[in-house]
C-alpha cells in the first residue's frame, strides 16, 4: 500500500472510533494489503494516540491459539499496543459507551520487572524479566462491521485492543505452572467457559518470548513496568453495559470487571 492509502485506512479507523459507526473491512477496499501494510496502519494510529497524550503501557498478543490462527489463515500470532487510557480499575464500574461491539476474555497478564529486547530472547530470559503475573480481563472490540475481520483488519485495528482490567493479587512465576493454571469465566453469574494457560501457545510464556523477538528487529523493547497480555484462555464472549464479568484462576486469584449500566435518558 502507498503511504496515502495507509493514511486513508488509518483515518477511516479513527472515524469509526469517533462516530461509533463500524466500517467495512479494510481488505474490501484494499484487497492486496498484507500484514506489513496492516502494521503500518496500526503504527500510524499509535502515533496519533501518542500525539493526543496517551502513553504506551504494554502490548497484547492475539491469535495465540492454533484454532484462531487456522481461522485467519496465518501461522503466527499478532500484536497490538496497550495505551494508558485502556486500563480500568477492578470492581469499579466503567463506561462502555465508547465501545462498538465489545467482547471480553480472561488472560494471565505479565508485569515486567526487567527489559526484554529481542531478537534472541529465550524462555529463561523472559521468565527472569517477569516480576509477577496477575489475572486479567481483556476487552476486545472491532471497528469493522459485525467482526468481519481478516488478519489485515485486526492488525490494523491495533489487534482489536480496547480495554484491560487487572486483578490485584500478584503471583511470582516460580509459584505456579503457567501451562496448567486454569480459569472459570462467568458473566452475570452464568458460567460461560473454562480454560487453561496451555491454550496460549502451549504456555503463555511462549507468547511473551514471541513478542519480544518480533518487536526487537523494529527496535522496540518491552520495558520494566509494561503489562503484556499473552492471549486468551477461552473464547471471547460478547458483553454489554450493566454486565459483571468474573474470572477465577484458582491460586492466581480472581479478577472482576463491572460494566456501568447505560445512563438513563434525560
């Protein structure tokens, strides 16, 4: 894609954010767009957000299950940025009026105590850099009508990133086995799914290694204090204003997201 087309696609995504009206898939207008083009669109969006005062607080890894990779026709995950305005406090209601078609999913979030800079990062390097993990809920959203996304669309749309709620119980990596760490996932008291860390590339730590080594050649490091979401332990479920979502991860603790009810008409 030419630079003008990249800016055009990024502008249409920003319009969808602003108007809360989903857009047609990017791939419909630019059928020859590839993954490199998609990341260029994502980076243009990130530059726009940073210019508006947001800061980068971490990254998320998407498409971290083999089933999702097959569905998208790819052989590796993708990534997006976590911005400062995406983080919401646990148990405190937050407005979802800015979302278009939100879904939510449980994850084990890494909080880094050391820098990770690829290429060449190993599992041992990644484990040493993690200060602790916490249970998390990621809110994903799509600016594309009816979630009719290709791999190009989701990457361009910042890997469908929208919101994060972190639990408040930190756990050191040496206190658990990430592969067998399980979770239950309830919305409004109804069990929606169960899952385990092994659903994420065999172990969530593998997603962290992949991310560090993918960003390294771009001269991007994962920094101390950054949050990394490695991928969902279950399928994402739709949510709406007024919902309460709880994921219990056993020894890791639980995390609760409270979506504020819609405001009454004046």
